[in-house]
C-alpha cells in the first residue's frame, strides 16, 4: 500500500491572517478613508497564514496608517477578534484560576504560529516564538493576554509587570494602555503575575459551557495549518496523552501514513517520535507539578506513566531533582 505524506513542507509563516481584520476594525476609530481601510478587508479561508514578509508589512503599514506607534498595545481596547473572544469565554467559564491560565497556555498558537507560553516560575509566564515577531504584534499579544488575565481576577489585578523584547519611547503612555502595568525591556518576553491561589473558583465557572468553549477552541486550533510533520505529530500526542496504548504506530495510523514513513520524515526534520513524546510529557509534568493541584500519583497516570515511581525517575532525568524538590526550587518555598 502506498502512503501519501500527511502534508507537504510549508514555507515559513509569519502570522495569522485574522489579525488583518482585527486591525481593520481598530483603524476605523482613526477616521481613515474607505480606500485605506480596504487593504484590511476581504474574506479569506479560515486558518489562512501570512508569510513573514507580509506579516511584517501588515503591522508596519497599520502603524503608519494610524500614525500611532502604540497601535499594538491599544488594539485590545479597539477590537475583539473571534479567536480571542472564544479564548476569553473558555477562560472565564473555567473551574479555577489555574485551569483558566492552563487554557491560555494550551492555545497560545491562536495568537501566532509557533508561539508557546510557559510557566517559567510559579508567578511568571514566558512567551517564546520560533520566529521573530514584529514589535507591534508582540505588543498586541501582550495586550490581549493582559486583558484576559485581568478579567480572571477583577478585584485583585493578576498581572504585575510585563517585559518586552523592545522599548517604547513613551513608556508611561504605553503602560497606561495596559492599565498602568509597569513595562520594561528585557531579553525574555514575560508577564509577571501577582501571588494567587490557582485553585480559587472563578465567578463564571460553568463546566458545561466550558466544555463547549473548549470544543470550539479545539476546532479553531485544528484549522491552523501545521507547517511541519512534527507539529501534526505533536498535536496527536497531546490529544492522546495519558492513553497507555499511545505509540508511534497509533500516531502513524491517525495520520494515515506508515510507521516507517513517519519515522523517516521525522528523522529528516531532526526529530523523532520519542523526542516529541518525551518533550511533551516533560512540559506537561513541569506545569502540573508547579501548579501543585494534583498528587504525584494522579500526575503519573495523567501523563501515561505506570505509577509514581516511574514518573519520579523520569522527572529526575529531566530536571535533576525530584518533583517535590524541583517545585520548592521554582517557588522559593520549602515543604514543612
């Protein structure tokens, strides 16, 4: 039987095309002519992606048309795109603050292809992209993240500070657009969170609505083109993580290719099923241990380990420490 590759190689992609519509909606507030606004209109296939050059030009042109270097930071006040609205609904209906933050992390690629958000420490979210992002886009993503996080804790602001990879000439004006949150420039793109109880119940918690919202987000995520076979494999692993029968053969079957072809194609990309599987389990393990809401036994079975002993051995291989000790190091606390 001849198996077709799951996909062909895609050129480098710079950003989601739906940002064009978001920018067009926002630019209406600037009194621009219909001719100028026409550049930001037009129906395109769901999940369309821009090339890196087109992405840079889009954001550069929008800032020029608005004559506003802070357009990116202002965008969350002027436009609420459908993907962000869906993410907002899923977060607000989450059972707890921690679950809502996990939802943001899980669906980071809705903001930009290749974007990852990680808990670098208990109170710090680090954003990483596999490609350089235009500064206004980084601003826009930060603004929407800040908006979403602040809505989760309206009585006590959740975001304390934001570090960007670029500077703003008028830092005070930039900070005001984010609700007076301090802005600084640094090597890492980070959001520093205030101390919070991840298990705190949200006012809008609704398990049925949250499930529907997560299903909608999953559909949005699935419509995003995977630029490499490894991305398709990663999505399948995440979807089936915890299933004791998960292996390369099952992933290959779900992608309608042979295990041999899958192994060869991943090798050509400098990867392998074992590397992807191990990396995903490590990322998930670190997040779950850091949150501290599940026992080690529950985490072990959640991630497909035979039990807490095998999980602890794997965690020590990843980090050099036991799960309990690693969490103490990350949070700066010690168990009583």
